[in-house]
């Protein structure tokens, strides 16, 4: 899910995180096409460690970042649920 309509879209959590936080990863947008920005994001996180270590570096370290849109939208959807699906599963 791109951060803005027609924008670049990350294929992994790390890519999406980098695209949601371009300045943190030194990714300048300029007039670059979406595909080029996706490649910049991918290369900016390729040398990182595991997903867990990558996430913990940002959760426990730097707190000035944005949640990628696909995660934010998923959490908003979950918060909007009335719980009927889980109630039926408990019976």
C-alpha cells in the first residue's frame, strides 16, 4: 500500500517503513518515479539485520517515525470491529 496515491509501495515491512520515513533513511523524493523510490528504500534497508532487530532498533531507539500506512489502516480496521467475530469463535 503506497503512502500516497500513485506513490512507491514497499514489498516488505522494512521497505514500507523506509518509504513512510524517507528523511530517516535519506530517501529524497524529488521528481523520481515510484519504482526508483522503491529501489532506494530497498537498498537503504538491505544491509540491516533481521526484521525483529530492525523493528527493535526503531521501537527502542529512535521514536520520531511514522507507522507505515498499511499497518495504520489495519489497526484502524481492527479498532472499528465490534467484536462479533471473536465472540462467535469463543462459543
